[in-house]
């Protein structure tokens, strides 16, 4: 496995669980996009016109993560909390409220469930939300997990099951007859099959693909001092931009996210300003939130916006990427293609 983000680690777990011997190469395990992710498993809140397939792929994500967590636990790894709290979607101004109505139309056309709610009916759902917002739609199937917790559980489980960790970057991949050679730090290693899950990084030298990814940079902010744990995740359209907030344990709040078609892992002042302004407009109570940190990552986006599994069975390698805004949500599902591929190659 080349790449130890959420996709690579979930896949390594799946392969190692079937009795294969797996080696994970990554100079910074869990420090790619997975590190910045909010961890929302929110197929309904994420619907986009024309992306019904993507919605359907994501629909069972809470069930899949719960099953993965149980499996990890049975091997002595810590559990991963999957919190199915739903999403409340609201609009800031009249135009944003129209976007909420359009979102509801897309949900209906995909056969997804939601309900319209008034603030007076469920006031605690609107805890901390600006008084000028009096209604929204609620999608109860959505949930979230803490990506740090998920990555830690996967790393622990993999270590307990005897995976080999190599903290180095893979520089070259060379298919050679019945095996694949990896170039790592001036050395060569031979493997029966190689899976590449390097997120928004372009493909490793030596192999070629019809697929491509670009980086869509994003940041999430973490703070402490406002308790929304157990309440729905909040989503808002604010002056046309999307905003979201997840209430975690012990008054921790995570919100985001910026989206910039950029590669560099830096945060621009304007980007940060927009994010904070949107947050304070929708949730004025965040004014007194204690700042903890900002995390930035590069979402791996394919030209179609959909994930891909580019298999080269004759050369014994495959590239899995393009998970874009949904890599945490889709990671357990992504492992299925990988397992089928490796089993096919090794037959
Ligand atoms: C701000 C933000 C918020 C997000 N929120 C959500 C969310 O709420 N829900 C959701 O489902 N998704 C979310 N996402 C998307 C999600 O984070 C990504 O789709 C997902 O993390 C991609 O996982 P990955 O394992 O493919 O890539 P990454 O996590 O980027 O991991 C790739 C790994 O490959 C390693 N690597 C790269 N090149 C090499 C090499 N040559 N050799 C060895 N190792 C290499 C890197 O060090 C890295 O660890 C968010 C993303 C961002 C940026």
C-alpha cells in the first residue's frame, strides 16, 4: 500500500484481515487530507445535482464504519465513535434559502428523506444559531466520526495484526513480469501487488494512468467552549458559500470549510476571513470560542468529481483516488474494489 491516509489504511486493514501480508509506505501516515477532514458522513447534506451515483455510494457509510469499528475492536483496537445525529441545513439570506429549497428538490429526486422544520418546533436544534434563521431542513441519516480517532484505531489494528510500516516516500513503481518493484530511498523492494492511495498527489513515477487528480485545498477550524455534542451537524448556505459545523465531545467544535483550487498547503488571510465571517454570522455564539487550531488539506478531485479505481491487473498495480470531499465517508467502501483486485491478481 503506497499512502497511509484514511483510504490507504482502511484498505490495508481489509487486505491484512484476509490473511495477506501488507506493507504500508508513507513518510507521514494520516497527515494528508484525512488529517484536515471534518469526518462528516453526510450523504444527504452533500447531494449535488447529477451526482446520484455518488450519493448512493455514500448512503451506507455509517453502517459500514460501524462494522469496521466492531471488526477493529474485536482485534483489540479502540472503537471508533460513529454519531448519527443528522444534519440541519439552513440559509442565511433569501437567496441562500432558495438554495436550501433546491437542495430539498435534489433530495426528493434521489429518494432521500428529509423534513422541513421550524425553529419554534425544535428550538434546541437551533442552539447557537443566529436569531434571523427561523427554519431549515433536517436530514436524519447523516452522521460524523472523528478522523483522528478513526486513523488511530486503524493504525493500532494494523500494528496488532502485524502490518509492516515503512516511513518513506515511494519514488518509483516498476511493473516487472510477475511482480512490482518499488523504489524507496535508493533501495528496491519487490511486491506481488501494489495499491496506490496517495490522495491528491499525482501518480508515482514509472506508471501511467488515464485518470488524473487535482488538489482542492480546504481548511477546518477547531475551537472549544460551545457544547453542541449530540445535536445535529449544522450546514448553512451563507452568501452562496457552504458552511458546516460539527459539535464534538467536551465543548469542542469543528467548522469549515474553505475550498480553493490550489496546491500549496498554506492558508490565505482572505480565505480565513471569509470562513470566520460566515461562522460568526450563522453562529454569533462562536464569538467566545477558544481557538485551538486550523488544519489544511488537499482534497483529491478527479475531473468528474467522482472517485476512481484504476486497475492494471497485467502490471499488478491499481490507483485509487478522486474521493474529493467524501474520502472519509467512502473509505470502507473503497476497500472492496481493492480486495477484489488483489485477489484477482494473486489467483
Ligand atoms: C478541509 C477538508 C475537510 C474534509 N471533510 C470531509 C468530511 O467531512 N467527510 C469526508 O468524507 N471527507 C472529507 N474530506 C475529504 C477527505 O479528507 C479526503 O477525500 C480523504 O482524506 C482522502 O483520503 P486519502 O487516503 O485518499 O488521501 P490522504 O489522506 O491525502 O492520504 C494520502 C497519503 O499518501 C501519502 N503519500 C503521498 N505520496 C506518497 C508517496 N509517493 N509514497 C508514500 N506515501 C505517499 C501522504 O503522506 C498521505 O498520508 C475533507 C477534506 C478536507 C481537505
